[in-house]
C-alpha cells in the first residue's frame, strides 16, 4: 500500500494553491506532516503532471526530499496507473493536495477496512458524502483500475480518477464507509477558492499546538469552520 497525493499547480480558481503558505508552511506540507505525525507507516508520493506548469511542485518536492511522480496532466487515471506500476503496488490511497486539515483518523478507518477486505476494488467515503470536503479518502485496487481503463473511459473519467468506478458501480466491488455525524457533510475543509484559503487560515489559528501539530479531529474542525463562517456572514 502507498499514499498518492494528487497535486497540480495551475488551479483555475486559485493558482498555486497547494504551495500557498499557512502559518509558515505550504498547504502540501501540512497534509504530509499530518500523515507523518499520525504514525501511519506508508510511503508517500506526490503525483503531479509532466507539464511545465507543475515544475514548481517538482522543484519543491526535490528541495524537501519528497518522492514525486509525473504523468499526463489530463489523463489522471493513467498517471495513477503508471505510478502504481512504477512503485509495484497492488493498492494505493488517493488523497488531494488541497486538504491541509485532513484528519488521518479517517485514513486509518479506511486502511482497517482494506486490511480486512483486500478484494474491494474501491474503498471510499465520498460516494455517499457524510464527511466534509477536505476529508475525502479513497483506496483503489490496482487490478480494478487497470480493468477500468481497459474498458474505456470518458474524458471526464480520465481526469477524475475514480469517477469511472462510481459510474459503473454495479461492475465493481465498492465499499462506502460513513460517519455517524452527518451534520458537517457540507462543510468545506479543502482549499478551492481564495475565500476557502482565508477560512482555513483562520481555522489553523485554533487547531495547532506549540509544536505546530494539528491537535483536533475533523468534527471539531468542522464546528470551528461553522463558527467562523457565521461570524463572517
């Protein structure tokens, strides 16, 4: 098992967002640090494109000794497939680089399910959303992705790696785990726009200890988010 963090620099709504600084660290590093501090012992690789626009991400990874893999900009499914082959993996975790407040406890839950059920093609918490955005995780079986790509994907499905599974849910073994607390399913804990970025920066003011470690879980983060949004409105 390996963790692939999907990253691109040239975001249309907020260019360069994955390297924007919050409390002295880029968004991408916050995600990686959260994973490392959780004691989840899995290799971490940043998956970006082979286009010049993503050179800043590669340069950043090189400086920080972070593993990276480059592939097609638009055919992200093939990028994940080739990375799985390169690292000789039967399963991979897919996370998004725009999620600096991702709670590793959610990943631990997904990994527990995967360890007990290695034949699942896709383990996810987004098919039926009960967790906030920015707390999404998917574990994909390599053989299933290989089969999916061979069957033929639309342009949209190539760009959105797991969309092909969701569009063919009767053909694949998919397990969607849910939260008992659905009050925060519409909360935005990922960074998509400048407004998101400013709110996330405010949340960071409250969730770090003196060692700059995130010390609260996704539910408390969501509560803080709602409070900040209520004040700003």
